[in-house]
C-alpha cells in the first residue's frame, strides 16, 4: 500500500481546549477515505491542519513522503494537494470559467493564458457538468452548481490528493447523486480523495475506508460495513444511557392530551439561500410534555428550533398557544412564554452570573426579580457561590446550568433547548438531563434538540427523528428508541461500498 | 475566455480609448478656456491617482489611504532628482522607482493588518510623509515649496500638456485593463473575492498584496511626475493627508476597481464642481451622500450603471468591465 | 522645571480628555455592531457648531444652558445615523462600512459649511481666557472644566452600564445581539440608543473644546484621526482602553511637542502608533484575536 498522506500523532490545542489528540491516519493512494464523527469531534480542525491552515501543536503530516506539517495552504496547492470548503468559497465577481481559469494561474505564462489552459478549463467544466453555465456569474449559481464549481476549482490544480469538506451539504437527491458520480469519476482517474461528510448514505456508498473521530481522538477505523456495526461508533453517535431505567422512572406523567397543543408546527420550511435545511416538518408539543427532536448533524434539528425561535426565516406555520408566530420578531417570544437555550449556550460572558439571570427576566416587572433569582439559585445550587463570577469563567457544565436558569427567569411555558449536551462529559450530561426532568415535572413543557439520542429518549415522553430535513420517525420515546429508522438516520442504512 | 477572444476585445477597447483620447485632445482646447484646460489637466492627473488606487483598493480589497503620499513622493522625488542634475527621463524613472520602493516598504510590514487597522496605518503614513515634506526644509524647502522646475519645459502650457497627459493616462488605463485580464488579474480578483479560497488555488497572497502596493505606489508616483510637468512648482499642501479621502471618494462613486470608474469619478469630483462653483458645498455634500449610497446599494458605481446600460444594448459579456467588487458575503 | 512639566501634563490630559470622549464613542459603536465610525470626529464638530453657531449665536442661549439642548439634538441625530447608515450596512463587508462613514464625514463637513458658512466661528465662552493657578503652574480654567466633565461623565456611564437594566441590555446587546433578542431585548432600539449615546459623547467633547479655539468645519477630521490612534493605543474594543489611550495620547502630544520637537510631533506620535500596530496591535488593554477551532 502506497501511503499518499500520513498523519502521525497529530495534536492540536487552542488555549485550554484540546481539539485533536494524538491522531494518526494513513490515506492510501487511489482510495476514497472518509472521516466521520459527531459534532465537535475535530474533523474540520483535522482538515485545516492537513491543508496548512492550522499548525499542529504536536505531530507530523507527510504528503507523498515529504514532511509538510507547517507548509502554508498555497504551497500545498502547488504541490498537488487541493481542498474544497464546507461553505463553498467561490470567486463571486467572476464567471464559472474564470473561477476555474484562476486556478490555472500557476500554469500560465506571466501575461496571458494560452490555448492549452483554455482547453483544459473547458474540459474540467464539462467533466463536472457545468458546461451550460460556463459563462454565468459564479455568485448567481444555485447550491448544487456551486458545489460542482467548488470541485472544478480544485481539479484545475491537477491534484493528486483532494480534500472534500462536506461536499454534499444542502443538496437534494438528484444533486447528491450527480456529485457522487463526479467523485467516482475523479477516483477512476486516479485521484485520491479524503472526505468529511455527514450524509451517511453518501459515506457508506463512496468510501473504501472510514476513520471515526470522537472528542478529538480516533475512535475506530475500517471498512464501512465494519464501522456501521461497531458498538463504540454507534454509542458515539447515539449516546448511551446507563441509568436509562432510573431516568425513565423520573419522567412525569404525560399531559392529558385534552385541548389544543401548546406548540403546533405545520409544514415548516427553512431555506438558507437555496439550500433547504428543513423540508415540510410538522410536530406538536402538548402542555407539560417533554418532546425530543433527534437526528444526525445537518439533519435540520437546529434550524427547526431557530425557525420556531424566529432566528431564521421560514415559511409554514408555527402556532404557540393558538397564536401564529411565523412573522413575529424574536424579541416578542419571551413575553409570549417561549424561551430558547441556544446552541453553545451563548451566555453574556462579560456579565456576572446574577446579571445574566437578570437579563433573562428583562421583560418582567422589577419587583419580581429578587424572588425569581432566589428560585433559580434554589434550583441550581452550584450557581450560588458563583453569583458574582463572570459567565465566561464558568466550566462547561456550570455554563449550561446558567443558560437554562437564564431562560427560566422569564417563566416560559415552553422551553426550547438546542443540543445542551454539546461538549459536556457524560456525567454532566446526566446532571443536566436530570435537571430538565425536574423542570418538566414542575410544569414547563420542553422541546429538546439532541444528538445524544438514547439519553434524550430516556427522559422524554415522545420523540421525532429528522433526517435530511424531514421527519422519518415519531412516536412515544420507547417506540422511537426501538425504531430501526433511528439508527438509520445516524449511520445510514443497508449496503456499504465494496 | 479564449486567448483569441481576449485579444480581440482588448483591441477594440484599445481603439476606443485611443480614439477618445485623440478626440479629447482635439476638441477640448476648442471649447475650454485656459483656466478650464488646467482643470482638465488636473482631472487627468487625478484619474491616474485613482487608477492606482484601483489596484490596491478596488482589485485587492485592501484599505489603503496612502495614495496622496505616493503622489507627493513621486513629485518631490522627480523634482529633487532633476535638481541633482539628472536628465528628465532618468529622473522620472528614478521617481517612480522610489515610489515603488516606498510602496514595498509600506506593504511588507502591513501584511498582517486588516480593515480599519490597515486604514489607520496607511493614513498615519500619509500624515508622516506630509509632515516630513513640510518640515524637512533642508530637503524640500518646507512650506514654501519648490519653484521653477524645468521638467520638459511645458509648465503652464495647458493645451500642450493636455496631449502629454492624455497619452500617459490612456497608456495607464490600457495597462490596467491588460493586467486585469491576465493571470495576474485573476489572482488579484481571487484575493479580493475570498483570500482563503485564493490560497487554496495556490495564490501567495502575501506576495500579491505587496505587489499591489508597489503598483499603486508606482501609479501614484507617475501622477506626481505629471503634476510637476504641468505646474513647474510644487508645495506640500497639494499632497495633504486629507486629500487621500478625495481620491477614495472618486474611486467609490466611479465604481471600485473599474478603470472606467476612475475616469468618471475623477471627472465628477474634479471637473464638474468647477462648472458649479457657486454651489460647491452643496455639490460635495451630495457627493458624500453618494459615496454612502453607492457603497451600500450599488457598489459597481457609476461605471457599473453605464456598462449595464451598454450591455443591455449590446448583450455581450465583457469580463474586464465588470466591477462589482464588494459583493456581500452570505453563508452558503 | 516642575511647574512646566505639570502644566504640560495637565494640558495633555485635557486635550487627551477630548480624545478619550471620542475614543469611547468609537469603542462603544465597535463593540455593539463591529463598525468603525470614521465620522466620529465630525460629530464633535457638529456638536460645537450646534451649540456655538445655533444655540449661542442665533438663539442667544448661553453656553452653559445650551448643553442639554445640544445633546438632545445630537442624540437624535445619532439615532438617525444608526437607522440610516448602519442598518443598511449591517451585513456588508467591513470595507463598505468604513467607506460609508468616510462618505458621511465628507457630507457632514460640507453641510456644516452650507449651514454655518465657511468662516470659522470664535466663541470665548463664559470662562473666556481665564486662567487658574494649579500646583504652581498656570493653565486655562477651561482645561479643568474638560477634565472635570470627563470624570463626571465616567461616573454617570459607570452607573448607567453597571446598575441599570438599560445598561445591562446595552452590554448584552454588544456581546451577543442575537442572544439578547432571545431575552426579549429590542436590540434595534438598543443599538440606536448606543449610537445616540456615542454621538452625545462626541458632541460633549465639541462643546468642551469650542471655547479653546476656532470652530471650523474641518476640525473633526483631525480629531477623528487622533482619537482613532488613541483607541488603538488603548486597545480597540476596550472601554478603559479608550479612556487611557486618549489621555496618554494627549500627554504624548503635549510632552513630545515641548520636550522633543513641536514640528515633528506628529511624525513621532504617529510613528509610535505605527510601531504599536506592527508589534502589539491589541494595544494596552485589548485582546489578541486567537486562532479559533
């Protein structure tokens, strides 16, 4: 086996945060190698190190046996290593043809492009299937074609190794199929491909070999079929709930089900530009219910919550206590009884714990403040001694507790949470979830978006599973936990590549 | 664009530019008084300055406010080299070389600076150059300036200088277009559109940024030389640091990064107000508001408007004419 | 010797106080919306013109009384700027925002000439050229007024930011506008208020320095540059940095002008600035932008 790319013991620290630890990886020439892992596992950091954007804290990177650890991106490009970006980075003021032509600048005479270059550019454009729009402005392309152009730019470098950073983001079925075909053709022409991807179907179809990262370390490596069956991998994605039974027993009684539900989402569609992140999603949360919204990274869970919290433009219907929310500005929601604990907490780091709590009660009458704060400190006792500390100095678990307390200060009827377990150790996750159960028993309805499916289902009444922007399964928590479509949403179904 | 297509369109453009220059040279002296001919000459010099600004600011997207400094360095360099006994062509080349060298010296340490930091650094540089021109009396004769500079003996002859300037500006214009369409031009545009993506296709952006500073400085130095040839005397107040904002305004309203925009912007800022002397403050107040409106709603500027109208008549793409430089970044 | 030194420091501090007020405006707007307002100095000019040109000369309000009226007028103007200039550009690249504020600066200068004429205005103010003796040296009383005003302003600001709900909302909006909206804070209005407040700080500086010399339409550009340099010196984005940076820059100018050279003072001061930009761009109190995962 000829190793085209070799990582040995790569470690990357950002201040106190260790993004990658002792990662070793070998990409064999002529293979399609995929790197997967849950949110925050370090995949993007890994790509950035390989492509010279970051310098590792430790370890070595070799490309075609030459050490390239600290070489900057533009030198690697000249050496035959090309990469694409997750958010397509096109040259918006130029046409499609010029975008590809620009990448050939290194192969042109100093003052002009010759026929040879022009011919090759036309070839590459035809290869990815953009011949029809060759002279259109790059900024005007729809998402599917943007992704193809992103690849065309990389191909113009005549690379031997291509790093594809989530090339399938936001594509529909037809576009995905086309992209898979392009990647296959690239492989057939002898290029080696290293791929980060969330779309499990794509990974399982294309990859010869898969490396799984979790918390910055290599968790497993092998052929796709092996990875799909690997227990450690499944646990990394779906989570685990040792105390499943115990937590189950704590869940309060489900709502009686009479009267209108508290939150009713119908045919929600969320678009970013022309990427459809959420496709006709409908769900309900009843008074006092605890509902989990699950799915892999990129499935549209966060976007759904953001749409409900009016942080993202959406169409469809979102009714809360009978009122239509879809056109309301975000700042009105708290007054209506809806509070969101955002992804990554988003505390006001420069304000103290008490001040963060006070802000949470911004709209409430001044007289209530003291009483509310006391209540929160009762509910979250470990915040008491931190009252005067600045929020950014708290640990991850403490920050999560503070974020929840801050949201509760407005006395919401429905609490939305966006991946509260992100970045927390399992023990802390249990603590947070235990608190959520407590809050739910006191009457607050909860809609929880989580990647840690098992833990979420251990505490919720009901669950929905999202995949590629659509609901693929729903039912009571127990039903969903047993549903094979749950696993499929995270790790793909059926056949892996041969 | 195939090489053939490029040359053909370049040829047409060259004919157009040269034709326009010849026409202007023939017609303007018929219709303009001596005073307004000088205004026209100064306008041409400003076109040159803004063309220079196009490289670093329009193409490269780097906020440089030092253009007036290179203007001054070119002018004083040319003057002092003549005073040292060099013949005019040598002094001219020397002055441009000095400007370019200073451009490199400024560009290199500021590689890491972005946005408002770069703006302030270049502005501070412009201020320092102006103060040196005023106070280093041993070298520059201070605020009194230097008079009776020989040049090519056309000082004050506005009509003959018109031809000289038209020739120089036409060449500078065509040079900019030519650069913009070759590999270098695409590299520059790539840098401006997305620096990281530019690196991903192998562009050494540090080297490129310095090159842009150098070219901009060279154009600025050339403008300084032209000024000396026109006037025959110089003084520091022509190269005040505040004047750099004028060139910026011309560039923006004309259309950042557009050679045609440099022409339109300079004409609008330098020539037209002279026709409207009685309401100059109103004119410039409106100009300031235009800067805001253009950069917010129509970054392609006036030249963008003109060219859109032209395109919808001709319905053919002209890559060098596109000038929407500040496209808004949105998440994909 | 010592008398001279004290005098120089006091004058430097007073001038620096004006810089500090403008620098605070830069910092507050930057923290709130990541915009550098190059027209901040011209707002000083506007404040000076409105109080001297209109309220004092036309309406006959004495300088002391017209402060309140002028601040209100300029406050509304600031809010109008938030709506008319910042809001359309809130998603635009940095270059566009810088250019827009430079256009604003040009427009304001010319509008000032249109309204108040091309001649600079002179206003002695109630203190006129009264001098006082302090620590054995003689300085204009107006300098002391400036320093006192800065101190009072800082006390008011501290109380506002730290002890009121509005102040908390402003700080929260500056740190994370989206999260602030989730709390129910009307961020658009808060941002308009921040602009209004920053404008009032600049206008106050104008009111304070008006009696010291002429009020002219181009006095703002110079101030913008120096206050900007002071902000970077203190650390862009840091409120104590703006304060300290302004005062230090004023003292550097004053001391450098006397002890080293008054002709080359700008070369020295801005040479120092360029050095700071090269070697320690985060200034005294600012934070380095680190690599982010």
